[in-house]
């Protein structure tokens, strides 16, 4: 396990020009141990909102944890055939890459509804 004094000594060598920054990075890597603290995970949610196009009123406004999205997409594809045209992999990719805001919108003129999916 490396100690802070060893890391400081390597940084001092870099500062004095005795080793290059690349060599210093290799030395620090060789020491092992944690380089940085992991950030705490931020709980993210997925909001599904369905709006009636005629009245502009929300008929559905549901929030679910992102951890349940994959199951929800599979279930939603079975329950709402019009969403079957949507590629769930694209939605999952947007979520996994950290996208926020609206990631999906569909206007179903036959049903008179707009479906929106947001990551918050």
C-alpha cells in the first residue's frame, strides 16, 4: 500500500524536473492503491408523460428509478404495441451515457396522445 509521502516525493521530483510527468505518472501507478475517490452514485429517475393532444392535459405522469428501466421497456413494448417501433437499445444507450432531459417523444395522432420520456 502506498503512502501520501511517497506520492508527494514523486510530485516533487516532477516539479524539480528530475523526472518527466509521464515517468512520474508511471511511478505513481506503480505505487498502487486508490488514485481517486469514487463519486457517490446519483439516484436518477425516468419520467414517462402522456399528454392528450386535444385537451393538453397529462393523462399519465409516472416516475420510475433508472434501475428498473430495462424491465419497464420490455413490459411497455408488450402493453403498448405502438412503442414496438421504438428501439429500446437506443433508449438504454442514452440513459447509460448519462443523458438528461427528454430522450424520446412520440405523437400518436390516431390516439390523440403525445408520449415523452425524460431522464432526471
